């Protein structure tokens, strides 16, 4: 199956990569030359090749997070030349191809940097804070087996489509890495909007937004100051309009709880 | 000799599951919290199981090697999920879905399992809609459907091209809710490296923390594996890079039978390989075949031409020609082999000659570009990113690639393996797809297993067990299993070899693809059975794993997985060699009809082959479970 293509024009680049042996260890940039780069190679495939070279030389390869390599699992997370997921638009790191670069380029590769995403090693960070936010309220409480027929609740196509736009979030954290305050508002807004746009999501709407925002704040994410760097780097082009929606939902929920306390908001919903 | 009792309930096909549910033992609500259940994996199967078992009151511990449950490979499924809702009023029914799935699997699955799958399919859609999964809708607000290969009705539910993502996020939300409530203890970055069997029952696992390297013991009253498929044994596949077979392989080495490993699926519509550095193959969802037309030039001389320069009359829409009633929607195995034959005839396109066209020009003429964009926009975008070509203007080039594994750990009707207390769900088991899985049926099966089957059937086992596996971790079996894991780690790290792990994975992949890929022969398989043990010896002598055991060490992770793939690859070839027939995804060139279709041998091979480990260096034992068809006739599959 692996039949070589007639040769494309190969080129050379230099990778300047953040190396950090462990969470507490100091890190530094190290340069690695890479020759024979094929423009059809993905950026992560170039890292694979560089890593095999390091291994054979007896050095430790660069740790980087990756899995599906098609932009949907949200695992890969490099800041490339200062931009989360690199120079492309609407793509994750794994969807970046070397044809975006030129011979002689120096490519600076760093982990996603944010207080709430501690570095574990080299380019790998801990994004468990996102899971915590989901656990606090990113769901509709419906026990397995308790659901009515799926067509018993029609959902206007426009709402379903808009909900899908928000639900497309892959939880990569680029939004946080791009924000100078390391805010997770776009991530939270996407989930709150997705569920809030569906009729099934209405009963817990207030509780959800309060719990998720509270958990987000506690996890050490910063505030949103409306710079919208987040949506500019989002691999799924999730728009910051959802942040406005989140703010509205949050304000309404706060207002309503003044008069009617929402029980169990912080404890992860009523189940 | 393993005991393989299918435990298929008696009675009419359509009543079996209902009746079984009322007859199996229950654990009363107050007792449930005394039982601990380990669930390994949080793909569709694992997260739905973990969430539902916790909702019922069991104490669940969920382990994933990913950094979050949401990253399981299920997230990548694009096209959709089947269900016998008959919302289109086009004649669908539970029976029809059952029949299509059984036939699609080339009559190599259990009737009763498949029927149950079709029955619960309708509940899955209800459950997911209630969770807020943003399924595609019609203007009236009701759910939309599309059609998929191997079916003549429109029963596939979808969420743009991201159905797996949305279903997984639904299951993940249910799981997260239970984690938040304390019903599930979540262990991320935690790789199961061994299964612990105590007094013949599965009672725990050994886990490596992928960040700190710590090895820990975990006990439970039952162990559920939902660890996905083993397609990366081919190295290049549509699977996520990290998908691996370690959990099922180590369970196999502890006595769980591995069934039908040679049933592997090659998907007809993937982006062709471009070079040796390639790390994965990207799927273009089968749903594209609803509107795309597949063709190659009629004349070899045209193969290298620009497709726009090939006149309509010089194009061979070969699927429409050979399979007029299913056309471009012929099942995957049939379509893949047809593409291979076209390329073998020298009519393959693209620079490598290993490709066929998938053309949307007719659809764009008929529906307009916006409608095509609405349906498939994200797939066209993916195609553009990878190939730098615009598929709205020029046809896509596609080629088959390894995509799914129907084989897996053997389970009975209750989804329990031959090791009592070890349950296997989702792609990791062998149960419902026979020798070939139809599109949009894996998501259905994963969620059926997790939401609607295991919550009942696990109770039947647990009701017979005294709760309280907690005290077991001091037992010799745990110590031995832990030592096993540590010894393997040490062996890797102290090996002063010369080649990185990837070197061996690539070579294994080439052997597998060449000899055990789309078409298999006795001679080829025998050659593979020589080459793989040699590769294995070389791997252990010469693999180089840098770094240490007590940190994040991705080379070490890969080394263990590739070691398992090499062994599994050998078993896969052995299974393919012994199954002297062609069926579904298993195509033996010696056994074909004159028109190139699979020639089954129901008399000799109308059974499940379940391999039993016999120890290092020993030939494994081939057990069989006969497939008794009570209600359907095993007939010749035809899509013409
Ligand atoms: C590109 C692509 C598209 C697809 N599209 C469709 C489609 O449209 N419709 C359809 O029906 N099917 C589709 N499939 C198939 C389907 O996605 C899979 O079969 C299904 O999602 C598998 O789910 P699972 O829960 O069994 O396993 P997975 O989703 O693979 O999950 C495995 C889980 O196990 C964990 N795990 C594995 N090993 C270990 C270990 N040793 N220790 C700890 N944790 C472990 C992982 O962390 C993960 O959580 C597609 C597959 C691919 C590759």
C-alpha cells in the first residue's frame, strides 16, 4: 500500500521546541534541524520523524499529545509560532501540513500555556480542569431508559443547527491558550449554548450555567475581556457570539436565583 | 479446552431478549452499592456502561489511557448510527434491521444477539435525543435520516459529519454527571496492562499511570473491557494513532478466548497513502456514497489523465455496473474489493495508481453546491486540508483502508467472556457483526451494549457473587500480575537495541497488509506466519526504548502496544489460514465464485473460531462455537 509518490520538492526547516522533563522541572527551547521535509507531510508526522531520529541517537524523543490525527479528538495541542494550533485557520495541530511552511523556516513549538493547564512534559499539558467543568453541570440529567420517543419533542432545525455549531467544540483548550487572561469562556459558552438551545436542556438551564461558571472560576481560568483571540484560533470556528449568550444566561440565572434558590448548583446538579 | 456456551435464551427470536430480561437474576437496589465494577474504556461502549451502571447504584471505577474520556476513538466516527425507527415510513422494522445486519455480516453472527441489537436500537436514539445530542433535523423539527451501505431503507441518524463526536459527548455527559455525583471514580491517563484472575474469576486489573509511571492494583467484583478495536495491527488505518489491543490481548493471555480475529474490515472510501512517513489514513465517510459516484477510467491509458479530460463515455461507474440494485451503496467489503480489482487491472488513478474517483459533479448539478456543502462540507474540508484539492471542482481520490475489526474477545449472550466476571463491550468483543459490519452499526452496537445490555446482564453474574473484592489486592495473583508488568517495562528499558518502536510497527503493518489485507491466500498467510515470529524475535532483540519508567514515556507506551500487536498479528494470520472459506471481510482468493464474490462454506465453517492461549511459544487452541440458525436461512449474500 505504501507506494512512493514521484518526488515532491523536499525542503528543510528548524524546529525550536520547548523541552521540559517534568511538571516541576525547568524547561528550555532546543533546536532540531529537519531535512527532507515533504510538503504533504503533516506537522505531527514531521515530529514523528524527528523523534525517531532522536531515539536512534540515544536521546529522549519530544513528548507531544496526539491521537486521532484528523482534528476531532482534541488531544493535540501545540502552540506553533506563537499561535495555538499554528498558522492555519479552523484546524487543530494535527491538520497542519508542512506545505504551510517554507524552506529555511524556523518553527517555534510550545505547549498550550495557561495556569489551569500545567505542563506535564515537553508539549503535553494537563487539561483535566475541562472535565471538572463538565462534571459540574455539562449534562442533561436523564437516566438511561427514562427517555421519551425521540420525535416526541420536535426541535426547530435552526436551533438544532446552532446547537450543533456550539457542540462542535473538541475541548482542545486552544481558546484558553490564546487568551491573555487564560479564560475558558469560549469552552464553557459552547457547552452552555449547545444544551441551552435544545428543549431538552431547559429544565436545568440555570443550574447548569451557574455550576459550570463557578467551577471554571475555581479551576484558575481568567476572566473574559472580550478580545476574542479565542474564536480566532478555535479549530472548529466556534464563534464568540456564544460568549454573549453565556453571559446572558448567567445573568438571567443569577437574577432568577435571587428569588428562587437553585439547589445543588455547585454540587453537580440534582441527578 | 474453553467452555463456550452462548447462553442464547430459548423461545421465538423476537421474544428472547424480553424473556431473558425477566428471567435473569437481579441485584436489589440496596445491595448494588456493595459491588464494585471496573470499566476499562470510555468510548461509546465504556462511557455508556460506566454511566448507566453507576446510575443503577453500582460503584464504578473507570479507566482510560486518554487524558479525558471524551477523547476515545469513538469521537472520530463521522457518518451515523442506525436504528429501526421507521420514521421515514420506508418499510423499516426491527426485523429488517436484524436481517440486514445478519446478512451484511455474511451469516457469521449469532441470530439472537443481532436481533437484540436491532430491538434496542430504537431506545438508543431516544436516549441520545434526551441527552441533547444535536441530531440533524428536518424543517418540521423531526429527526432526519440518511442511507448507508447494505440497506435499502433510510435509517441512519446523524449529526453533520460528526455523529460519533456528538454521541460520545452525550455519553460523556452522562458519565461526567455520575463522576460529579461520586458514582464513578474516574482514572484518566491510566493504562490497563494486565487482567487479574482470582479463583477463575476476573477480579481486577494492573494499571500504569502514564504521567507518573506508577503501577497500581485495582480489584472489583467484575471487570468490563470496552477498549475498542485492534485495527492498528496494520499500522496504517483509519483508527486513532493510540488505539491498541493491549487490554484484550493481555486478557487473552489470561485465558479469555479471542474470536474470529481474521474478520477485519477494509473501508472503501479513505484518502490514499501519500508517503512513507504516513501515520494514519483518513476516512471519508461512507455517507458520501449517497451522492457521490465511484468510477475509474475504462481505459488504462486514461488512468494518469486529469479526470476532467476523461469523457463521460470513457468512465466506468463500476459499482453501478456490477451491482445495479445497490450501486454505490454496495457493502464495504464488496466495494473495497471492487476498487482493488480496478487498480489491479491498471485502471487505478492518482500518482500511485492506488485510487478510484468519488465524483460529486452529478450531485452538485442536481442539488446545487450549497446543498452538497450542507451535507458533506466538513468532509470536503478535511479532504482539502490533506490533499490540497477542491472536491467541489475535481473528484475525490479514494482507496480502501483498514477501518474496523469485527473479531474480538469471545462473549456469550450476556456479553461475558469465558472468564467469569470478565465482560467485553463495543468493538472489543466479537459479537454482533459477523464477518462484516455494516456502516453506522458500530455506534449502535457500542451504545446498545453499554446502555441497554450490560446493565441487565451483569446483575445476573453479580447476584451469584458475594460482594467485596476489596480485600483481594494482597493476593498472590495480584502480586504476580504486577511483577509481570514491571518485568516487561524493565526489559524494554534495559534493552540496548538500535531501532525505534515505530520501525517494527511499520514492518508489521506491511506484512499484514500484504498477506492478510483485502485478499488472502494460503501461500501468503503461510509466509506471514514465518515472517511475523522472525519480526517478533528481532523486535525483542533490537528495539530501543529510551527514557525511564517513572515519567511520561511515550516510547515505552508504544513498545508495549506494538509487542502485543506483533503477537496478535500472528494469531490473526493463523485464524485467516484456518478459515478455508471467504466470508465478509475475510476474503480467501481460493474460495470465490466466478464473479469474484465470497464463497462461504457453511458446512465446515458455519461457526465462531475462538482461540485459546496455550502459553508462550505454544500453538493456540482453536475452539469452535457452532452458529445454529433457528430462524434465518444462511443464504448466498447478493447485492446485485
Ligand atoms: C474514522 C472512523 C469513522 C467511523 N465512523 C463510524 C460511523 O459513522 N458509524 C459507526 O457506527 N461506526 C463508525 N466507526 C466505528 C466506530 O467509531 C467504533 O467501532 C466505535 O466507536 C468503537 O467504540 P468503543 O467504545 O468500542 O471503543 P473506543 O471508542 O475505541 O474506546 C476505547 C476506549 O478504551 C480505552 N482503552 C483502550 N485500551 C485501554 C487500556 N489498555 N487501558 C485503559 N484504557 C484503555 C481508551 O482510552 C478509550 O476510552 C468509525 C470508525 C472510524 C475509525
